[in-house]
């Protein structure tokens, strides 16, 4: 009997989604858990997997169409393999099964959407486990079909730098890095506002129109920070979770939020409420060819430095496959962004609603600064704290920024906490 799939609420009150790309065509046989369609929500680009095996009977929406939650997305004619059956067509009470979970897709820098590579579900799972993007693998099977040995043979070539994935601040050698391939390129003419760019435009417009921003700027002597990073890296080694400077920045943000919990809050004017969040869910902005996405580190405020480094590394590895769970892009309470990955120094980042603040970092570069009455060339790290002025006054904004500066100027404070 046909399985009618209605668009479910994928989290946080989703109301609609845009169809970005169909990965199958009507009449094509599909396996359970096989990805069928990419949709763009206001949070992420998500792949919807097949809830049952069978034949794709019909696609209920064209590419570019906006589908509301509860509306029909596709119909599968089941083949009786034990998959979940749809309710009677008379009731139309069809919902998405909880398993498997939709997966968000994050494009690598310089990549573009390609035709779906041919591979068996087991091969796709193997590629995901090994962190390999199937579109980058040359298939040796019939008609270019990708085999398991093709994936294993490609493992050694899967080396996407962390700085390209997460846009992290690294040591001074990262300064002056080349811009991602294809950055800023476009053909003269008119193009549709669609996908992640459409969502970004809507969110940024709402943020700028509704949030009165205040920004504070500073420049930190990063000598001790880089020295501490180097020594700790030598102590712990590279291992499976390399310790990056980003982990220090994330920990400084979390400790400052724990000291000033009102910054880790959301303002709801309609309900006349201020919600101070019990957990610090730290978003780290990442650039893709289609726009920004923000993976979220859950409960970041309770993590150690090495634990933060491990979680950042885990999200980066998920990003290398261009797939990350939709839940890992939701629920952020504060955002950290780095515009220094390709050399930027100073900027005024825009807050992500409904959050109340955003902390930005620029590229580390040597600058002439005063040190005990003399001028020296020292590596400096620019920072900017953007705050929602409806909730955060100037004194709190400065205090929070000074707390971050104190923590990073003398990194031993990250272990014992900031002073009173």
C-alpha cells in the first residue's frame, strides 16, 4: 500500500521548508534509509531518508517549492519488506517515523551540488563512518558505481583542514590564507534567492530590524595565549582530537557567560519574558559556499578545555562529510564567530535571534604595542562583542568583554576562572 509522507516538524517549531533538490525520480526503486530529498529549513539543509523501501510513486513538490509542515512531500509504493506502513488514505494522518533521523548537509568550501553518486546503502554508510564524501570518490563498478574498496582507497585523500571547515582562529601562520575557491563569484544577470541564502537573508533582516545592536571592540596581546596553546599541544599531543586555539576562545566565552548569565539569555517581547538559559549551548559560525551555518556545542559551559577541543573536532569531522545532524544546528544560546580565517581583523557581527549576544574574533597578527613602557611587536587578537541593547546595557557589555580579555590575556585564568 502506498506510503504518503507528510513534511514533519524537524524541530524548534518548523513551519515550512523549501525543496532544494530531489535525489530520486518517480519510478525509481528506493531502499529504506536512502536519502530522497534535500530541503532547506530556517535552521539547516536537511536530507530526508526513505521511511520504507519501495518504488518512488510521485513527488508532490517541485524544486524551489515551499512546503508547509503537514503537507504531502512524496509517495512511495511499498514492496512489503517490513517497512512502516502508512495509515489509510481516508484518515490522511501520516507522519514521519522517528527513526531514521534526518541529517543536515553542510557543503565544503568550493564545492557545488553534483548528481547523486551511485552506491549501495552499505557503501554510503561506510563512507559516512570513514568521513568520506561520496561525490569525491571515483567509482570502479559498472556505470561508475562506487564500491566499498573505492571508498577505502580514497581515505588517504580525505584531508580537509580544520580551518576550512569551522572557520577557526589558529596560530599566526593561518594569517593571510587564500580565500576559498569560488568566493564571491557569480554570473551577471538575475538569480533566484533560494536555499540557505534565502534563509540567511530572512534571519539577518529580522535580526537587524528588530535587535538594537551595540558593539564593543578590543585587541588582546595573544603572546601568552599562543605560548600556552603550544605547550599544551606538546603535552597532550595531536591524538584524535587536536587542541586548537578555538577551544581556548570557546572556553573563555563560556566562563564569561557563567559569570554574567544574563548575556546567555533570550528576550521575548510578545510574552514579555526574559529567559535566562540554564545551559550554555555555544554556536560556532561556519562559512559555506551557500552561506553561514552554526553547529552548536551542547552544554559547553560544563566542558573542560580538552572536552571542548574534542567536540569542536567531532563537529569538524561531521562537516567534512557534508553531513551533520539537524539537532546539532539547533538550540544555540550564544554564538562565537571568526572572521579572521582568511585574514579579517575587525568586524561588527550580527546577533542570531533569539540570542542576546555574539562574540567575534579576527586574525592574529603582529602589531606594535606598549609593554611596560616600551614598544614591542606582539601577536594580537582582535575581538568584538555584539549585544542586544534591549537586554544588555553598556556596563554589562563592557564587563563581559573585559572578562573575555582577561581570560585570554593570561590563559591560566581559564583553569582557575576570572578574578572578582
